[in-house]
């Protein structure tokens, strides 16, 4: 009998979203979407008006999450979304015990 690996490959991405993405419920939208898709990580506003998030999960879940972040909630207007690989250490910014968190503005 051959053992089959049931482990899923986890990917981690840092995304920065620009446009009308603050004051429109964007962070709450990201938190809800992350919970729906089983994503780990965090989201926060930046003083430059952008929103930054670290998302971790399976390739398919992260892809769906990025697609949702490009759309955003109804009041948002996403003009650009930059995506880059992120290290597992970036997940450590969320409070202990939280799977996905909205963090304070930086």
C-alpha cells in the first residue's frame, strides 16, 4: 500500500490595493471573504490611502480571494492590485488565536 499525501500546498501573498478602498467597508469585506474561503492572514489600511493584506491558503483559495479583492465591496473602486509572494513570518502580525484579522492603520 502506497501512502498518499493529503497535505495541501499553502501559498502566501502580500497584496496592496489602491483606489477608493478606505471608508467603504473594504477591510470588513476582506475579512468576510477570507472566512468564506478558509484564508488565513490579515488586512489593514495604510496612511497613503491603500489597503494591504496578507493572505495564505491553497492556490485555488488564494486565487479566488485575489479575484474578490480586485472587485471589492459595492462602494469601493479598485484601481490597482499589486501582488507579491510573502514570508510565513508576515502572518505573525495578527493577534494570537485569530485566523484572519483586521489590523490597525500603519
